[in-house]
């Protein structure tokens, strides 16, 4: 995502001729788009994207479980009398 944002910013700077980016070649300005597509292809092919999504889902599920345990009074964090 950061590479895509960088690409948009550099493209706007090149198009509007702002700063030193105005003198750069177009291939340098468009390079972040290619790197972003390479990153996405790698992440999808290796399963990195799916793994991160599953980790987020597991964390949300564990938070719900902990919240329900606290609400029922069965969590381990509370001291029993």
C-alpha cells in the first residue's frame, strides 16, 4: 500500500512539475507501481496475505471469547474467593 501511495505522489509531482521530481525520468516515477504489483503477486503466491487475514480473524475471535468469559465471570484474570 505504501508503494502505491508513493507512486501516486510521485506521479502527481512529475505531472505538475513540482520539485526535483520534475526532472526525473518517467520510469523512475512509475517504478513504485511495478514494485507494488510484484509485492502483491509474491504475497498472494506465497500465502502471506491469507496467513495475515487468518491471524486477524483469530485475534478477533480470541477477543470475543475473552470478552464473553469476563462477562460471565469465568475469566482467569479475576481472583476467586
